[in-house]
């Protein structure tokens, strides 16, 4: 009988926001300012109504993330979305950059592990709570922070995951 030596290849999943593009640097400025002024904004409605096309096409590309992504066409983009406009803007942006990578859209009320298998696969993400869920499901987690901070945008301190500020380690 022939021995089965099949070893599955690890899949590299990359978050979009704050890993490829610095969208959150702009996204919550108005929201947080109004909140400080005591003006209530429904966060979901704010995200649904935001001009995602403008945001995505005007956000800073982090480090050389798109250049690195061109060298790893098998990497998959795993991104949360809060509206169809956000999904459309992210897809259009990646395609106008001529990036062929598969894009997996995660509805805002789901976790990334609800859509893809984490076990033995790699996730690069800027949110510690996403990495916690990924690792709990048997995945390999890398904490990404373009500013080299140990505190994510949710105020959670990263103490568990290797920290990176570029995608260069994945470049082929």
C-alpha cells in the first residue's frame, strides 16, 4: 500500500484594513470627534453610510504591502465588511492595482474563523481579538502594527503574538 505523504500547504491570510491600507487612520476621526462632543452616532449606520470608495482609494498604502502582495498571488485577503459599498470599494481597489489575490469578505457580525479554516494557516492582522480567535482555532497568528506599537486600535495590548510592521517576511 502506498503511504500518504500529503502535507497541506499553509494558507496566508492578510487583513485589509491597517495591514494593506491605513484606512482606520481616517475612518473613525469624525466618529470619535462627535463622540467626544457628546453627539451620539450609531456605529453600524456610520460605517454603512461612509464614503468607502473615497476612503479606500485615498488611504495610505502601508510600507510596501502591495509590492509584497504581488509576489504572493496565493495569499488571500480576509477582510471584515460593514456594507456592500465597503466590499465593492475594497474589491475595486485591489483589482485596479492588478492584484489577483482571492478576496474573502467577512460580514461584520461574524468572525474570520467562521468563514475559513484557521488550523495550521497564517493570519496577519492588526486586531488582537481576531488573532486570539485564530490561535484558539489552531492557526498561526502575526500581530501587524505599522507604527510598531504593542497596543491595537481597540486598546488591547499584544503580549502573545510575533509583531511585524511590514509584510517583507512573506515576500517571495
